[in-house]
């Protein structure tokens, strides 16, 4: 049978072909069956577009073809019961068609039900999502209380210090770092203009700094720079300076900046070494400003902590560096005062001899009316300063610690203050040594296990380091592991010893000593060095 479309097969069976009376159909080959081999999978005009439905229909048609053969063989046998009613005989092709159509309709109905269920689930999920979005929007639109601050700094400024990858030390707040960068840019622009004997006005400096930093640069920033480093520049108000800006007239006063150099030359050159030195001094002055706020914070603790500024290597753990107030704006020289007539009294005094008597009387009456209006103001409005109610002092003892002995709290706070003071005055070398001491307990266990696994009395330093690096929980280089082993031999010389033989170093372990004794000794040494 040639390949035909599914629609052609159904149309042929519905029309009902006229059977030829002289031909007898027998055998499977003579039946016009619609099997899987006669289904054209690549036919573009096929109405079965869904792949699962098509596979199910092909399987059902193959089963129907097998049943049609059984029906044909059964119809060829004579009916043994003469009394049974005679039913019209149906061909095997008709039976195959009815069975295939029934199964196909059930499959299509099952697919449509499944699609309707999926569509219902999708609509339900969409409704849930819409409801959550509505709740989230309504929560955002809630009115905040009046005492809640509406404006606060963004997170990259509030947590700027915590996000730095530098080791802990005397870090600067975010706004102070921006000010230091502004000073560097301003010093560079001023040096360039000064070296070519050009007057550095604020308009030129502002344009150069904004081009370098892509930030706004105002006179307030210049005032802050003057507060931090007053000996860096000299400021003056000058006029008759050539400008190429139509907004600034030639006769108006402009703020000029000139670097201060402590040299005896007539006009020294502001070189790169001078710029680096000035930048270092500015950074040191910023650190000094933060130290003053840090000192005030330490004095407010209970009990107060006193640390010399020259020994301070890091801030207090509870000192929030990014909340330090901004630098105060220094006073810049204002332009010279020029007399300007702004009131009727001043006009009367200036032009008393030039005006007519009627005009003089009118100006006098106008000044009296102005004075009367000024005198009707309430007394309370002239003093804008309003006395603030005293803020009650906070209770130093939290509610969770009430009932605990005050002497015990004082001893605990004294120990905590002593430990924090030692941590704030510790240099980086001591900090690294303490970090290594905290790892020695675990490394001692690993080293003992390496000796037990190797079953040797001594090991080469390289072999022991490689085994310990592979067994330690964090990543350490071979050089760092060797430093830890040498420190372990220094702290516990009666348990671990290092013997140089020729070009190699050998480790020898005293197996007669208990490991717990060594661990107690390491912990005791760590506590002693933390107090220093």
C-alpha cells in the first residue's frame, strides 16, 4: 500500500467504496490496513502536529491492525449455531478504523484535559504573583513616622570601611578619602598653572578638578582643604585678571590660589617630589582629625580607655569610622566691600544736597515708616536660638544585666578595655604572629598524624610541609607552612626539633610527650601574647 495521509484514509472510509463482487479478499495483505508503516511522519500536511499524540496514534493503529487479522480469520470459519441471529458482517478494515478512531479520540480528549489543567495552574500562579506584588507595593507605600529620617547616606558610603580589602589599620572615612583626592587634583592643577607663571583662579581650578574627578568641586571644598592643611595655599581676592569667560567681567574680584613653598629661591618650581610630600602631610592631617574623634569616643566608654596617639595602630572595634562628621569649612577671603545704596536713608544721606525739599520730605517719611515696621516685630522672633530640653542620660547598665554585681561588671569591663587597648596598639608583626599562634593547635595535631602515618622517626621539612598543606582546612603555601612549623618548634622545643643535615632540614618528634600537654602549652602562650 502506498503512503497516504491520515485525512485521506478517514475520507475513504466515510464515503463507502463500492465493492467489486467477483473479488475475494483474504489474507493480511489483501486488507487495506492503516499500519505504522503507512503513516508518513515527514508529511507536512499531516493534521497530527503534536509528537506525543502522533506516537500514541501509531501504536494504537498497529494494535488495531493485529486485531483486524484476528477478526478476518474468525469470520472465515462457519457459524456453528444455526439459531443465532444473523448480524451483518463487517470487514476487518472497518473494525480497524472504528477501533483506531475511538482510541484516537480518547487520546486527543486526554491531551485537551491535560492542557486545560496546565492552563489552570498557570492562571493560579499568575494570580498568586499578582497578589504578592500588590502586597509588596502596599508595604512600600506605608507612611513612615515623623521621627524617622527620610534621607540617609547610601550603603557604599555607610559601610565603606568594611568593604575595603586592605588590612585593618587607621583607615579614613569615605568623605575624607574624597577630600584627599580633591586635594591631590587641586594641587596638580595649581602646580601646573604655577610652573608656567599663570594666575590660578578658582574658575580654572574648578574646571580642572571636575574634569579629573568627574565630581562637583565648590568653594566649600576649598574651605575644607584650608582647614585640614592651612599652610598649603595662600588665598587672595584680585581683580583685572584676564579671563576668557563672558560670564566673569574683567573688573570683578576673583579668588586666586598660590602654593606656599618654604624655599629661598625667587620662584621655585613645584616638582613631583613636592606634590608627594604635600599629599603625605595632608593625609597625616586627616588621620589626626579622625584621631581626635576617636579619642572622644574612647573617653565616653565605660570604663574610659586612654591610648597614646603615637602608639595607635587601629581604631576601636566599636568605633564607626564612616560616621565621623565632615570637616568644617574654613573661611576664605571675601571680596572687598564696595559701598552700595540699598535703603532710603542711605540715599538721603548721599544726595541730601542734590534733591529738592519735597523729595527730601518723602524720603524722610519713608524711612520712618520702615523703622516703625521694624519695631513691630515680636521680641521672640529676633532670637532664633531656642533652648533645647535637656536629654536624659542613658543608663550605662543594660536591662539584661540588671541584678548582676556591679563589682563583677567593673572587673569584666576593665579586662575588656585592657584587651582592646592592647589590640589598638599592636603592630602588624605582632598581629601576624598572633594569627600564626592561633593555628598552631590544629597544625600540631596534623603533624603528629603525619608522623604516625609515615612510621618514621624523622621527616624532611619539604615532605612534612607538603603533607600538612594537603591536610589543613584552608589554603597555605609551602613557605607559610614552613614558618608555622618553625614557630611551633620555637614555642614547643621539647616536643618538636629541627636538625639541619647537609642541605636539608629534618623534623624530629618526641613521641613520649602527650599531645594534650602540648596543646595546653600553646594555648597558654597565646593568652600571654594577647595581653602584650
